[in-house]
């Protein structure tokens, strides 16, 4: 099994990779299924289950489902066109997907939030249906949004497959950290070099480098938008954007002799917060590995480029490849889904990825890279996913800032050592998986426990 850097990092739209991007992708897949079928549909319906129902309103799952069935996709999402389409659908009670006839779809009756038991396959389940003129279902498919924008049908999930997985045959097919270290020792290659060789088994060097350049461009543009924008975030909590104000204050303090050393933490945080404020506002982000954790990796890259002597933009690809290698190992052996394992699977995984990437570009060996990832993940174990009012705002925005700080600290500690350490990364990943399995459902992106029920929601 091979997960590409472009599987771990995807250009998409906020506020959630599992609850926004996933349902939109599912809608697109259902339209493809419908186009290939012999049926002549007259209408569409959808039902949302489990976490998609409980926090769907806050995560814009209803909007994403409607837009997906109208033909919108995360990678090419256009905000103005989407708003116009939503208004038209609300007014006419119909959708007209590309290359298809106009179909009846009234969101107020044809999109159902089912708050009963979740579907058996996954906490993030949805059923999409096509109907005939009498309203009878003529085609139906169940989809599971399993985190990070990955979507599986019920059959794919039962077969333990992944639509993102590619055939084996790449030169360094490591599936866990132990194999990664063994292959690095045998080949003399870095983690990034092995990951690059694997990527080149499936695409050209130009496609790989151009694709990674685009990923960083979107990440950095997101930081810049977040640093330049203030106001109140949508959703009803009236959360105030803070990144712009903090950034202005930090810029004013540059060069002052009395600036405290720990102010560097504020720089790391403000980069991450800028991204996650943009995500909360429904802006364009890159899953890293999810939207809820999208700020950690970009923040650490930006910190490295702007504040670490010797940093070079030409090495951002090395950072991304290393981070993607760690993200792929985590996803293969545990989860990157908050609905499966809590926020340890989102911000914890992101912090491990960022720590590994930073360690690599600062000269770390494969052993030190693995150590950095382990330190970062170990100190996120047990973290719950309890978004207030189902919005990807509190505690998610600040949590990304702290995840970035932990990533930098983990990389620094690893670089001070020789790579030898007590807890292997594979053990931390397995612990995260077990902890997520044992975690009560109310702490896994349902907003039924934790901060979500202990602070005012309006």
C-alpha cells in the first residue's frame, strides 16, 4: 500500500476535511456512478449519520453535500459560484449537475440529519440516493468519510481498501516506522529521498515538484490571508479572528532588545492560527493531514523559513515528503480521523508530521526524524475532539498553534540526541489507535462531551 504526498496533502476547502470535503467528494462520486448507470433519475436524496449528523451543521456538511450533488469538488472549489448555486437550489428545489438533466432536490426535505445510531462501518456515514418520477429509490450508495478527505464506499471499507491506495511496486514500500528505518539504513537514503523515489514510481519528477510547489503556495497564501484578515468568524459563537492583531503586534516588537525569548512561540502560533481561522471561515486550505489540523505543518514550515538561519525555500519539498511519509504510516496503522480517535489523530498526527519534516531539513538522520515524530505524537496521546457547537473554532484554532510549538520542540529535542530513544514511533501510533478505540464516543467529534458541553454555545 502506498499513500502519496498528494493523498496526505490535498487542496480543499474548510472547515473540515471529513465533514466538508468528504461529503462533497462523495457527492461527486455518486454523480459519476449515476452517469454510468442505465437509470434515468428524476431526483436526489441524502441522509447523514453519526458524527456527520451531530456536528454536520457546524462543519457545513449540509452545504457540502448539496454542492457535491451539484457537481462541485474541493480541489476546484469557487466560493462565489458555490454561493450562487446554493441560492439557486434553495429557490428552485432542483440541481443540474454537469452532463446530467435537472433533478429534484429540496434540501429542507431531501437532506436528512439522522441522529440515531451511526452506520456500522464508520462514525462518518452518509447515504446518497437517486429516485424516479414517483420518488422511489432506483440507485443508492453508502459512503464513509474516513478523515483527511478520504472517502470509501461500504464495499471498499469492508474490503479494507482505500481509493487512495496504489499498487505495490515502489522501491521502498515501508508501511511502518521500523521498516522505514531498516530501509534507510540499508539504502543510505534519507526518509525524504526514499519517499521521493516511491513517488517517482507513479509520476514524473516535474509533476511531483510542481505539485509540491503548489501545495506550499496554497499553504502560504492561506497564512497570508489569515494574517491580513480580521472580523468575526461565522457560525454563531462570535469568535473573533486574532491572527492579524497578534501579527501586527509581533511585527512592531521586531528588533526590540527587551523582547522575551519565548515570543518565538507566538510566531509559531500566529502562523497556525491564521490558517485555521481561514479554515473556519470556509477558505481554501491544504489537508495536513486534515482540515482541523491544517495549520500545524504550514506554521512550522513558515517558522523555519522566516526564523531559522540557513533555511531555504528549495527544501520545502524535502519537508513535505518527510512529513507525508510519517502521515502515511499513521494513517495506515491507526487513524487521522477525529471521529475515529479524537484530536490526537488530527493535531497529534500533524504535529508528528511537522516535527519529522523540520528535523529532516535541519539535518536530522532517519533515526532522529523518527524520534521527532514519536515525541510529538506521544505528547498528544489521549487528546479529545470536542468542538464547541460543532464548529472548527474552539478549541481547534489555538490547538493548532500549540501543536506547532510541540512539533518544533520535538524536532529540537530529537536533534540534540543521536536517534536512540525508549519509545518507538510504531508503539506511539499503536497506543493512539488503542486509546481512540477506548475513547467514549462523546469525545470523538460529536460535540456531546468535553468543552462542547461545558462552555456557553452562544
